C-alpha cells in the first residue's frame, strides 16, 4: 500500500499546503511510476477543490528525500 500526501502549491508563501492524503492499495501501477500514478489520482479527486489543477502535487510515503543527505554526512 502506498500513501500519498497531496499538496497544493501556494505561490504567495512559496510553499505547499497539505490538502489531503490518498492511499493506493493496488499492486499494479499499470506501467506508470509511483509519482505519475499518485498525481493522476490526486488531480482526479482533489481537482475540484483547487482553482488550478496543475498546482496539485504528491509526495509518496515511500519517498525519503533525506536519504542522500544522510549518506554524505560524516
């Protein structure tokens, strides 16, 4: 199971605002990457809540952005 945190770009404050959480329980992503699949679902579900559907982005729970930084610290 993949858990996505769904954010909306906030251009005024230059950050992302959390608008929801999605879970994807299927094993087959149908030839798409984890980001592409989650972004498709997020725009479909949360697209009506925001003015600009292109301002929606997702961060999968499996993605750990701090990992490369940990590797280079001494």
